[in-house]
C-alpha cells in the first residue's frame, strides 16, 4: 500500500504525454491531447501564425487560451489547427494540457504525432485519467465512472455512470467514512487519556452507532448486485429443445434477423450474443444450441458452453412449443435454476385452446414469435429483475466487483468490532477493527490503493482518455 502522490512520482516522473483522443480514421476533425509540464513548450515549437502579408511568425501561446494557426515542420506546413490551452491545475489532468484540433486524416495525424513525440512520449491507456486521479482532480470512483461513461449504451447504464461521475458514490462512501472516523476518534481519546477525568465512553451508544453503520453498509452492498448488472448488462439465455423457436424469439426481441432460423433442428450450433435495451436497461441476450443429446462434436461443444451460460445467466428463458419433448436438460433447468427461470410457450398462433390453457396454468408465458403475442410481456418479465429506482442511483450505488469486495470487507471488519465489544475486549481491539473497516472503505474512493488495482482499472481505458 502506498499513497497516491508517492505512486505519481514513481510511475510518471515528469514526462509529458501525448495521444490521439479521437478515433483514427477519416472524419472532419481529430483531437490530439498533450499533458505535462512540457505540453505548452512542445506545441509552441511547431505552432506558427501567418500575418496578413503572408509572413509566418511564432508567438507566446500562453498569452491566450485558444489559437488558430499552422503546424509546421522545418518550413513544411502540415495542417491548419486550433490549439486550446489549459493551465495547471485547471485542466482535466491537473497538469498543463493542450488540445490540438486538426483535420482528421490518418496521414496528418501521424505526421503531427511524430513531431510532438520528439519531446514527449505516447500516453498509456487511461493515463490522462490516471493523472487526474493522482493529481486529486477526481477520486477513484469518478475515474472509473469516466470509463463507464465511455462504454454506456443504454439510458440506465448511462445514468449510473453519470451519477457516479457526479460524485454520488463518492459522497456516500465519504459520509460513511466520516461517521466511522468519529467513532474511532472517540475510542482513541478514551485510550490516550485513560488516566484523566474524561466523561466515560458510552459503550451502548457506540454499539448502536456501529450497528446503524453496519446496516447502512449492508444496504449499500445490496445495491451492488444490481449496480453490477446495470453496468455490465443482464445476461439472459434462451434455451429449449431444437425447433421450438428460440432463434425466432431472439430475433423478435432484437427486432433484427441476427440468428439463423431454420426448419432443420439444431441449426444454431453454438451460441449467439447480442445486446439490446429494454426500458433503458442493458440486456445481453444469448441464443443457444438445443439442449439435447449431442450428435456430433461441434454440437457437443456448443452444449458444454450452454451449460456454462446457464450457470452465469441472470435470467433463463426456457422455450417450449406444445409438443411432447424428451428433454434431458429440462429437469436441470427447472430444478437447478428455478429462481431465474422464465417459462415460455411459443407458437401460440398454431396451438389449440386447451394446450394454451394447460400451459398457462403451469405458469408459462404464452408467446408467438410470428404474431408478436406475449413478446412485450416477456420483455417486462426480464426486467423485473431490477428494483433500483433513480433516486437510489443518485444516492450512490456500487457498480463493480472492486467496490463490492471492498465494502464487504469493511462490513466484515465492522462485524468483528461489534463482536469485540460483545466479548468485552479492550478499546484498543475495537479501535483496531474500526481502523481496518475504514481502510477498506478508503480503497473504494482510492485514498488507499495498491499499484495492481490502479493498473487494472486504467488498463481498460482506451489510449487518449
Ligand atoms: N407458427 C409459428 N412458427 C414458429 C414460431 N416461432 C418459430 N417458428 C418456426 O419454428 C421453426 C424453428 O424456429 P427456430 O427459431 O429456428 O427454432 P430454434 O431451433 O429453437 O432456434 C421455424 O420454421 C420457425 O419459422 C411461432 O411463434 N409460430
Ligand atoms: Mg436456433
């Protein structure tokens, strides 16, 4: 464990970094970003303005925040650009930053990058955001939210990312931490001044306070189950015998023709994955090969993967079509995964009334991939998983495994503290437990972090962010 500023010195030194912050390709404009103490100087070396008489000249670019001019290498004009200057600490990274907007053509971009790289080095993935974190421009939950925001594709995952970026989780953790700190201070006072005539610590009051805190941590942890899914998507798997219409339902749900629909059983050999949005929730929908005894190797492989999918699924849609089926896997799905099971009877358009009625009585949702009957109800059934309301999102939700593990650890240590009180152990022991509980929470916002965790977080970013 090291503090943030130590890490900064170790991992960066004083290097100025540069990267293309927009995608490589052809479009109207591209943005190249530099950050570090040499950012202004580096750009100024190649930046020229042209007087009305045509003559080129260089200026002190720090005289204004924005300039229009030319990037020139040894008298060769490379492009017309706009540069925007952000003076430390009033920038994204907290360092001197330049954003250079040029024409977006891979050739031009490479030419400009090559020039700038004479005095700088290429940024690592997420390094701009990492520097922002190290320079205290944002805590770790906000840095992570930047990544989530870049990946959000639905209304709700976007909402979760934005509210985390706005500090909802940070504020939540901070308030829990300050409460914890208050209790620790009370204990420390008691330990340090045991000889003196202080009013005695009310153990019952402390216990009640810690229990309240324990309850709050428990509540926060329950948001993690959904927060995680909100961000990564709800995994929904379509299973059932060949030919019952899984691929047809898959397509109807996606409103495309992604999966191959075929009259020959077992057409879908492996599984297909597609993302869709239902009520603004991100859903990862999987269409699988039939769950029957495999005939050949390809199908066998598909079935093994299907079983893995079932174990990892949040929702399983088990499809039948009214025929008597000999399905060895039906029992497994119904028995082992009943809590996440949605039973569907498909092909309602060609089934008789009695059949429909008897399935309905057994709790099947009646659907038709052909007429679209029941498809809306099926979608609603899928998102019944979610209970988080928008207000909860704004008051802070755990959205990744790192958060969840750290809060769990904090809660465990708090439990130990409560046990220490119950066992009548000395204040030193309780104080120690509370310190560990605090430290776990501090990890969430990044006040204490290990190198490994940081690298892992920022590795997932793209270069230039
Ligand atoms: N009448 C009717 N036929 C359907 C329906 N859904 C699928 N089918 C047909 O059933 C056959 C098998 O469908 P498919 O989606 O490939 O089944 P899968 O093997 O479970 O993926 C195809 O001929 C589809 O056109 C439905 O709701 N009604
Ligand atoms: Mg299929």
